[in-house]
């Protein structure tokens, strides 16, 4: 079972920031709904254990509050590009040090978190993922290698 001890502190920080980066990319893909989207991200962390089976790696990731790279982005586009790079780095690290199953769990968690954030905004009394959010999720999945 893979955990934080298998990574350097810097690597572990990158792995922990991958899911949150995905959530922020989706959250900024379209205006509005930020509070609901942040709440959806926190809820995804809380419910991860029920939805993603038995993964020590995910257990350790979600045992802490969501963490985000502290680098200041000056625009949503800059945040997206930096976040996608962070996700690619995180997946490469997990791929190097974790099992194939743990890598799959990590990818599914990041994707489900992004989709939950996208669905958090209510548009005319229904939860709907916008075209911009769907495009962001597609880019996230590409960065994940999914």
C-alpha cells in the first residue's frame, strides 16, 4: 500500500494538490457558483472513502483538507494551465510509486471530484454541466492520461 512515506515531501504536496487543481479548473471554467463548487469539492473529500473502495493512498489524501498550490494565478487561463501541469506531475508520481490499482483510484477520484464541482452549480433549478465545464473535465482527463 502506497502512502505519503513513499514520496518526498515535495512530491507528496504535488500528489495532494492534483485533485484540488482539477476542482479549481472546473470552478473557474465558467462564472458563478464558486461557493457551491468549493462546498462540492469539500464534500467529495468527505465522501471519497464510500465511493472509491479500499485505497490507502486516497485515505491519506482525503484525511487532510483539500490543498492547492499557493502560486498566484493572474487569470483563469493561467490557473488552468498551471493546474493541468500539476495534475500531469501528480499522475506521473503516482504512476512511478503506486500500484496500477492505486493509480486508477487516483484518476477516478480526480475525475469524480471535477464532475461533482461541475454539477454543483444550479442553472435554472437543475444541475447541469456547462460546455465550458465539460471542456475543462475533458482537459483534466487528458492530463490524467485517462
